[in-house]
C-alpha cells in the first residue's frame, strides 16, 4: 500500500466555478487507482467569503411606504450584495432614510426613524417596529433640509416582503412570510412568524469526481466541513480522525474537489485563497 498527499490551492481553481471547484492534474497525465484505494481530507482552510444577502439569491429587495405631504409614497429598495446581520440591515435602512429625507431630529440631536429592524431573542427571531409619522413638527424636534413633509393624518410606514420564485426572499432572512406589515395609525410591531435563516449556508459539503461513497446520494461526497468562524475569517477544518472514503478504480488524468452547501446548492465564494490537503492510499 502507498500513501500520497495532495495539496490544492488557488492555483487549482477551475474558472467560472465561483471559486468552489479545484482541479489537480496528475503528473505524467495519468494516475492508476486500483480497487480498494481510499481518500480522505487531511485539512481544509477556506475563507468565509460568501454573502448571505445577494441578487443571486433573490433576497436583496423589499419595499416600504412612507406617509408625507404628497401622500403615501412607495419606495423600492435594493440592498447591495453583502453579508448582513439584522443590525447591519437596520443601519443600511437608516442611511437610506437619511438620503431620502425620511427622518426627523429630536431635542437630543438624535435621528428619529419611523421603521426599525431589530433582533428579538425572546422569540428566537427578529422584530420590525413601526412608529406613526407626525402631522406637524413635534416640540423640540427639527427637520432635515430634505424632509419629505408631514402627512395629512398620522400613519405608520408599511413594509412589504415580496415573494421571489415562490419563496419569501428577504423574509427568509427576517423570519417573515411574504406580505405587508405596519400601516396603522398607532405604533405597532411584528415579530418573526417563521424561523429566520441568517445564512442559507450552514455547512459545506466536500465532493470529488473520483470518490465512490456508495452509502450517500450523491455518491461523490468526501466529508462535511463545519463553519467555525465569522464572515471574513478563515474556516479551519482538521478532522479528529481519518475518514476514509472509497475511490473508484480506474486511470485518472486529474481529480476535482468541489464545495456546495448542506443542501448541495451552489455557493458563490468571493475569495479563492483556499488550501485543501488530501490523503490518498492505494491498494
């Protein structure tokens, strides 16, 4: 029996695979593998570089209404691709309000917003808070130069979560089914009515074209890689023991290793600087 160590890195990334597929070309153009040979992952280092809100996923849009002098106006919002917490989403929304004159300034010089995204840990979810837009300037308040004006009657904004290809798009992230919320005359809120999914990627599945894992479907699975770091950091995986998987007998010009999410969906990694170390033992 012979044992070989193979290391793949950014130089092995296959073009147009979103940095998720790596190809290793065997020396001399072929590598004969006998029946009974096996392979396992020795270690993996992958930058956590895929977004949780993106046009690719179709979860980067929502609309809201804001009552003002000219009536109740609808704003269609596109969230820039990125990795967001609920706090990040709220910060983005507040900046949007500043740019569009949808806020007032209280006596303490604090900006006052009339729709707020926040975490509600009690219900294992999130919460959207709606506040009525006043019909005149409250005492001690001031208005920014681009203020949209006061509505004829007190009314809260509304938030509309769209349906995207039968799914709830941003609602999946927030834990809200598709629909419209808010819009009452009094302050109100809505909490997640389904379990929020902060990221659609909860773990990585490593796969290879030469693997014959006949107890799984698909049968090319090598291992599962847990996500053990925060976005922007490296995911480091070193198995506690060697998880040998059978290899299909044959002669190969190359082998490929690819990564998908826990449901075998495509991942869109932005950083190719991964390192994958494999061990092959031949019969």
